[in-house]
């Protein structure tokens, strides 16, 4: 009798489960599935940053690093679409540098002269003062909206360099560094001319000027005769100029006198030389000020990036 009851119970259970199994076969998405293990894309991406002042290698999430770069590289008061463009540039540069540093113990450094400026959250909040919470949330939101997006050219990660302020037109990498990149070509950025810090000046006494060129060039006695044979790029950057009896690159003059850019003019008196400088930075890639002005005009971060990086696409990594 017990065997009959047990058999009957099994038959009943089978009949009750049969409709469910049929439904699952026909509409698998309508039913809950088993929990899947966390995918690689959902895991926190960690990177190693070499702190230049101490030599320490810090491990941190890529998201925290990008926050530190955006906070350090671009004014937080800029438009959100500009901040998003900056975040994509920062992450793209990180991925490009990781590949370059594949044989090193770190992925990237915090040295802005070779990589990108990075500051800690505490340093950013100290810089922002009463606006700390507002700016932190603004930048975090911008980063979250473009998380893991990179700029590519022909499917490859690009060298996504950028600068503070062009002189009205960005520069081609070939004119600045001697190497041509199809996506780092000159782009119009006329709004930069309206920026408050578009023009800067630096005045030196003739004695200071001569001391700077000691062992580099023989100079005439009259300051007005020091510069000749100016050669400029189409964007206005000084390609070469003759100082005394020697030809120099504009970038060499910029470095020698710590000028804000290599687009400059020189005026003189009997005892002084004054550099008038246009723009701020090397001039290649995205102008950060220009990006902000485009954002104010209603352009999206995608439109901004495609304006400054010719022929590039934005890859959304899953």
C-alpha cells in the first residue's frame, strides 16, 4: 500500500512540474535563471600608479585614478560635457600608457610632464574648499556616465594628449614633436582667443637674456637684433627662429624661459626683451578651454572629442 501511495505521489509531482518545464523551454527569458558569476567587466579595474615624489607605487581603482586626473587637469566649474570629454581622454591615455609600460612594475605615473596630473581626493577637496562636495559629485557623475569609454582610431587606442588653451587653432603632433599621427591634426578652436588667460607676458633684462644663451649662441649688442628668420606653423607656433647666430626650435625657447606656449612674439627696449605668449600648453589634441566653450554651445562630449581627434571613434567597453 505504501509503495502504491509513493508511486502516486511521484506521478502527481511530475504532472505538476510538466507545465513549468514546457514554459521554460518556450520562453526561457520569462523565468529566473541561475545566478551567474561576476563577469570580468563588472569587476573593479585596478591599476598601479608611480608617485613621482616618493617613488611609491600605489594600487588603486581605475575610477579613483580618473577622478584624480580630472580633478587635477580640468577646472571643476567647467561644463559637465567637457568634464566627460576629459574623463574619456584620461582613461584613453591610461590604457595607451599601460601598453607602453607593459614591462614595468607600474602602469602610469603622476608626473604631468610625461603622463597626466593626478591628485588625491583629499587634495582635491582642499583645493575646492566650500565647493568640495558639489564638485566631487559633479566629477564622479561625469566619470560614471562615460565609464570605460576610450578613443580609438582604426580600432586602436590613441595617444589622447590634451592641453589647457590653444592659440586659436590646435597644433599637429608632427609640427610639435616631429611624429605624425592621423588623429592629432590641427583643429579650429577660436573660442580660446576669448579666454581670460589667452595672452601672457614675460619680461627679461638683456643681461638675463644673454646669460640664458651663454654657451648656446653668440648675441649682438642690441636686443632688437637678437631674433631673426621666424618660421611659424599654420597654427602660429614658432617652428624655428634664429637667436644671434644659432637657430632654435620654438619649443626650445619656450622651455628655456618657461613660457606658457611656443606661440610667441618678442618686443624690445634698449635694455629689456618682452615675450608675448598666446595660449597655454603644447597645443596638440583637445583644448580643455575649447572643450568647455563647445559644451556651452550645446555640444556633447562625443562631438567635442571627434572635433579635436580627427577620424576617431568612441569605443564603449562592455
